[in-house]
C-alpha cells in the first residue's frame, strides 16, 4: 500500500516537473523572441547613428567649400556695389562740375 502511495506521489511529482519544464520552455521562447526584438532595435539604432555620423562628417567637409563660395559671392557683390557707387559718384561729380562751370546748361 505504501508503495502505491509512493508511486502516485512520484507520478504526481513527475507530472508537475513536466508542467514546470513546459512553462520554462514557454518562458524561454518568449524571452528569446523579446531578445531578438531588442537586438533588431539595437541594430536599427546603430545604423541610424552611423547614418547621422556620416551625414555630419560630410557636412563638416562641405562647410568650408560652402563658406568659400558664399564669401566669393559676397565679395563679388561688394565689388559690384563699389563700382556702381563709384560710377554714380563720378556721374554726380560730372553733373555738378557742369553746373558750376556752365550754369546756363542746366538740365
């Protein structure tokens, strides 16, 4: 009789162990899936960071050329403005000289 009770208890323990093992296997599957998801997110974040680093490096390399181009454009505009101012000043001076020298020729 004691042997049958011991057998039932052993069978019950074995069944419980099998349930525990199945539960652990299920948890391992869920954790593995979660881990894979985290690894994919990490890879995406790493790729995005590398893209940003590359873009910033390219921008830093292009900035001096852009600055030089902008500077050249502004210098050209300044030269043109100075030339135009000189032309206007010359025109004004010539007009004033004509008015002073020849008051009868006022236009």
